[in-house]
C-alpha cells in the first residue's frame, strides 16, 4: 500500500509540474527576454531569432559541458523537433508525431502521447516521418500529426482534448511535418505535399475548441469553383493554362512562420510550385503567386497584407519555407524592423517588415540559376542559358539543387554579434524535362522532370561528394557579406542556436554536436553521438543551472532520397534527446557507426528490357524512400542488402504485408509483373555492389566483400 501511495504521489506531482509549466501566454512570449531561462516557443521568441540571453555557459567554460541526461525515443527514425521548455518541463516530439513531456532537469518521462499514425501513410509524403515539434499555450500542448490531424493535449496528462482534420481533400497527398504556432489565441498550421499534387494553404483554429477560424490559400484552385477571395482573383492572373490547378499547384506552407506583435503581422514561408517543370505547370509564363514567397497576414483574420516572391515562376524546387526571422537592424544608420530569410535559392534577403519592400539581398550560396538580384525591383536576374531547361527541353545542371543552399534546419541571429548563423550547403541538380505530365497518383512524386539520378558506383559517389558540401556560415545581414565559415564534409547539418555566451551550437550529419565562438567561428567543444543531427538545439535554465539540449535522429529528405551520398556519414538510426550542462557526469551512450554485411544475392533472371523497366519504375515509385539508384543510407532499408527471406516475400511486402511498419502498399498502382521487374533491378544492383566490392583496391571494401557469404 505504501508503494502504491508513493507512486500515485509521484504521478500527481509530475502532473502538477506539467500543468504549471504550460501556462504560456502572449504576454509571456512578448516579454520572452524577461524569462531567459525558458524556451517557450519554436524560435524562443515571436520573431524566431533562436538567440538565448543565457550566458552561464560561455566561450571560456563550454569545454566543461558533460551529459546531464539523455532520453531514448521508442522509434529510431528522424527527429527534427525543436523542444519547448517552460518552467522545468520539456515538451518535444519524435517520429510519427509522438509527443513527450519530460522533466527538464532529470529527463524523467512525465507523459507520452502516441497519435497512432498508420505508418503505411509515409509514402504520401516526400521527406520521412518527421515532426518539427509542438506549441504550448495556456495549459495545452498542440501537435500537427503526419496524417493531417491537428490535436490539442492536456499539458498535465497528455490526454487528448480535441482533434481536427486539416485536410482540404482526403484523396490528395497532404501531410503535416511542421510545428504549429499560437498567435492571437489561434493555432496556426500548414501542410506539405507539393511534389505529390496538392494545393497549398494555411489554416487557423481556435486554441480552446479547435474550431476553424480562417484558411488562407496560397495558390488558386479550380476556376470553375470560383475564387474564395479577392486575393485569389489577384494571384490567378499570374498563372496560365489548366494543368496547375489539376495538379494542385503546390505552394504548401510546410514549415516556417514568425510573428511581429508590434506590427501585428504573421509571416509565412510558401513552398515550391508543382510541377517543378514550369512549361507543364503554367505554359512557362507568369510569376505563379504565391509559390516561393514570404507572405504577411493578419493573424486574427487571415487577411492578406503583402508578399515578396524570392523565386518568381520557380522551376527548381526553391522553396521559401526556410526559417524566417523578424528583428530590428541598423539600415542606413537607423533602426528598422525587418524580415530575414535565407531560402533554398542561395540569396539572403532583408525586407521591410511592415511593407515587404525589398531592402537588400546577398549571395550566401553557390548560385548559377541567377546572375544576381535587381536592386531596383528586388527580382532575380535569371540566367536563362544556365537554368532554363523547359523552353528548348535541354537538360541543365543548376546550382543550388533541390536540396537548396539552405534547407529547413533553422538559422539563428545574435543581436550581440549582429550575425546570422546559417546551416549553408552546396548542392546541384541535373534537370531533365518531361514532355507530358503524369497523372497524379497516391505515393508517387510528380515533378514534371525525369526523376533525378545519382552515380551508381562508389567511385562516382565519391566524385559527387566533392561537390555536395556543408558549411556553417556567419552572415552579416546589413553588409550582406560572409564573416566566417566552418566547412563540413556533408550537407544536411542541423539548425543553429546562438547565445549571449558568445556561442553558436550546431549538430552535424556525421554524428557530432559542437560549439563555436560566435565572433570568430573557433571550435570550442565537440561530442560524438551515434546518429545524424538535423534538429536545431535549444538552451534553458532551471534553478540557475543552464542546459543545452540536442534532439538527435538521422532522417529526412537527404539521407533517404540521396542515400548514395548520405551513407558516407556512417551514422546509425539511434534517436535520442541529449541534454548537457557544465560538469555533467551522466555516462554517454556508446557511439556506434554503420556496418553492414551484403548477403549473396539471388541470380538475375530478367532480360535487359525488363531491367530497364524495373529501373524506371524504381525511380518513379521507390527511390524517394529507398534512395535514388537503389542506394540508401539505411534509415529506410537499403534494398541491395535484402535477406533471402525478404526476397521470397518481395511481392507481398510491396502489396502491403509490412504497411504497419512503414512500407506503403502499392497493390493499387503496380501490377505483379511490374513489381517483379523492380525486384530484378534491385537484385542486379546487389550484384553490382558485390562486384564493385570485390574489384575495389580499397582494404575496407575488400574486407566487406570477404564478410559477405
């Protein structure tokens, strides 16, 4: 009986702690710097600077950071969430939109909520089973669920309070991976799915009840149905033909938002167009608003105020969904409220926050698609010779590629140094246009270009890896110039955190968490972990002790689709939340690296024509998850390493046998003969790998081949 009473007391005390911690209000967020120990919103404050005023951990003592605690997630998949910490409780998410409330000082699990996403739905999204975190507001925790639900949980217990379906059309491939924001008592969330044929929008729901307050469409729909608003009528004039609305148009708001309470403006980042191919989508005409744009809205009503389009008529997947920061900068010697963004297209933008007027732009990445930005109009000067692949249907190799010069991992801004810290990267894409569009199908990306390919050999991959590189770049937004950079061997490194302790924290794709001096870029601290790091870290304090938290878990678009490059990181699926403090003494989990043994593949029985068909079908249906050229980083299985049992079950698996474990069923899309041609292509790729291992002069490759039966 005594034990039972003790257990009940612990549960009740945890519930009280969680309930007290969740009382986030607009007043607290507006005055976030008065509570520097808390991280109450996605970017810490409404303007999403991701700068912490905490300085107990600084450039003189950061080398003393040690592990305070770690929490092992139940599913070893991608972790992209920015944790929220309020008054000693930390709220975060793992894969498939699972929510966790933890004691911020010990890592004790207070409660866990599993929305029970059917894992077979993963094929409806482009970029893994990701979730970028929760919002906390007045006793509730809000989470966007991968399958399109928005849900409110009781912050004390994790109990479901309400759930709404945000999907415009259940037959289209909508998903949610972004974190909701709460502004003006409304929970605001967007959706993903542009590559799969959807129409973009963002929706606000009443925080107390889940009742829809407003919905703002970012691209026009079927003209026969009429325009929902005058804004839609305005933007429809920038589109041509009828393919855009049949395909969906894209323009999804799948990640970035920021709010300025001084101006009462909500800023949203809008994604790429769909199809990517400008000719198929809009007859190669028009700006196609609001794709690849920053749009300002009134958060109470969803009323349109202004927009700025970073990539008019986007044809290269240059989303403007990258992190948006609202702050004050000295422009022409006077303080000015500005919006800053480093979207995929490689230019860093500074805009007037009140009007959207273009102030300046600088080239922070490797760019060949445009010669620059016209300072008078703010429009890019497109290099048609280098980047136009649709007019004469000639393939073009363009920088940046679809992974962008900066992807979704957030940047941070330090008012102390005046610098923005960008997870920059060098990428390229070979765009080969299709002449006719494919029909929209569930689980099939529809780009209007030939599916991108990567080298099929180890030598070719190593050569391509000399191009694909990452950097931590310290950028001066006023002078539009780089101050310093730290090079990385891989792209897809984590978001950044800057602090008043003259520190910048970041994680890497190859399994490290690091701290640098914010003013010089000097490396001051490093700790290895087993998995890749893509989520942005945070810092908080409890009882005057400062903590630094890293969510760790490899996954997302790059390590899945571009597995041929991502496998070089050698990290393994091992999803955890690591929390460090000065002189922390908790033991670090063992650091592991990827080691795989290639089973002897069965014989190839298909002829050349069937193998060619299998290669094309694999690229169109399978490559988005299992890697282009059938090379995976093994976050989702590398099919070249299939066991004999899996080869025997190949058709049933493709038709749904393992849908409960994340393998989407394709029985309604593919015929058995087509599945067999894909199977034969995979077997051929296994033989290719084995032959390359045996012929390689590298000692590691020879050893790997010897271990294979």
